[in-house]
């Protein structure tokens, strides 16, 4: 599957997420730069639920 990342893409990932492999973010479509990845401790796949405050802070910081 090709993933069309764009400049400025940021992925938030739970450190204990075993649903998606760690290298999932390293698979851009070949024409786009690799996204920035931020791993959140004590979070699984649904980081917005597992670490609501950290997720909200990361999204707000990205949108500024």
C-alpha cells in the first residue's frame, strides 16, 4: 500500500502499539519525505484514549 505523505506530516504512535509495526511510518510512497514520528509512552494503538492529555498537547503544538 502506498501512503501519500506530505511535507509536515507528523504521526503519533503509542510505544506499546503492537497492532502496527514500528516501521509502518517508514513507508512513504517514494516521492514524499518520511513523516516525523512521535512515540508516546504508556499508550497502545488508540493514543487519543490512552494518553488524552499528551495526544491533545501534541496535536495543538503541531497546529500552531
